[in-house]
C-alpha cells in the first residue's frame, strides 16, 4: 500500500525524539479537524509531541485541510493513504511512521483540554502502565461519555465504566482516545486490520493485558468527543437521534465474536454461548420492532456466519497471541463484571427512540 507524506522542514538542531506521537485518523473531517488541530496546538507539551494526520482518502477534501495545517509546525505530518484503510489499517499506518515513546490514537471529532496529553504521560509514567485513556465528555459540554471499559460482562462484551475521580486500572481504553506505549503496540501486533473498525479497542486492550501490561483510566486528563459523525450526522456537535447502518452493526457484531474467539485462552471461550444467544435475541427483537428483514439479516445473521467463516484468521491470531501470552484467562477473571455493555444502548433508546437504519452510510 502506497502512502504520501507531507511535512514542514524540521529544525536541524531539534533531534530529540518526541514523547508522544498523536495519530489523528481522518475521514471526511472537514467540520471537525479545525478544532481538533487547535486543541493539539494549545497542549502544554506541544513542542514535545509529534502529530501524524492519517487521511483515508476523504472525499470531502479534508485531506487538503490537513496538508495545509501540516505546513504550520515542524512536528506535524500528513500521511495520505491511497485508499480508505478504515480505522485499524489507517491507525497502523500512522503508528508505523511514528517516532514517539507513546502513541495516542485520536479520532478527528475530538478536542483536548490543554493539559490532557501532559497528564496522561505523567500518570502512565508514575504507575508504570502500558496504556491509558482520558476522561471523555460529550463534544459540546461536560456530560460524561466514557473513562474506558470496566471489564467483560456475562456476554463477553465490554461495558463503559462509571465515572471515577482517581487514576485506577480499567480493562479497556476508549477507542477514540487510546494511549499506549509504542513498543507494546508493536509487540502485540497493533490493530487487527481484518476487523476494519468497531470493537478494535477491546481487541487491543485485551492483548495488552495478555502480554502482561496494565491499562489505566486517568480522570484528570480531559477531552471531548462527538462520536459517530459519519453514521449519525444529524445534530452537528450534539447527538439528537439514534442512527446506525447495516455495515456498522454488521462489523460490531462480527468483530465482537472474533475478539472473543481470538483472545480467550480456554474458560472465557464459554462466553461465546451467551454472546451468540444475545445476538439472536436482539435479531428477533429488531425484526419485531424495526420490521426490517434486510437489516436483521445483514447485521446479525450474516455477521455471525462471517465470524465463523474467518476461522483461519482466528487461528492465525491465536498462535500469534500464544507467542507473547503472559496472562491466561484465570488471571483475567477479575475483570468479569455484572455491569452490562447493552445497558448504555438501552438508556439511549429510552431517551432518543429506536435507531433509524441507513443502509448506505459506512
């Protein structure tokens, strides 16, 4: 895969490697990139980071906006992919070009408060963690959105943690703001590009724990995130309705199965049974409530079938994970939780109504 690099001329006297490589994945971010860029520029340690904007061939021209911004600072680069490599492939390309001790994978529909990166770096170094996530609020206000994931629920899914006030261990970092040591990211194989997007943060986080690492939530590091602007664009900076797509739900459901099959060593494989049962119950409920057979077939039945057709990919990853496994399933049983992943979705449905299905958007 060919990529193009754009960057300003470096200062010959500045040879110190950056502390953090911020990888901003961009697809159709014309509306979101300016505020994201400005929030990075105002970081208290901006001169100690590098920013790599990875453009996935955005048709809205936001790649040109990123190219212009990359000329304004010597520590900003644009990587222009020749095709849309989705979340996993795009972020892997950014990581491959990064030179920092840490990687920070950041969605384009975000903005950071001024000391976010400095605080993340300080806390990770202080406790010797391998990965972290900041406190994430909604884009336009301080309504709580996420501080990562608590653990695995009884269906093998990762629920969002309740808000807490002090840095502590969590099971999974938040995908829109994933902070990780670069050497650990490479050791565990980075993002699985066959996932494309969705549930990728659970997969990466699980591998961090398998390799013997630790993930923390850092509430003192604060940022803001809109979420799903491509699949659910109505409302601008605020989420005003629930809208999903056949492809989004297909990938979410397929990838959830794949993550369980890839990372479970033995006993946690049993979570596949309630996981698949839940998907079938959801499929039936969706058919009754939405009366959209095409959506149910694609998002649920085809997702399940596709996950099992990818058994060769699963076994290849299981062998790879076995080569670096330090913690087995029994060591990770402490992350089992009664807090349910689907609880948050249910609350959103009660607030905003049943989701609208858009078969065209990605």
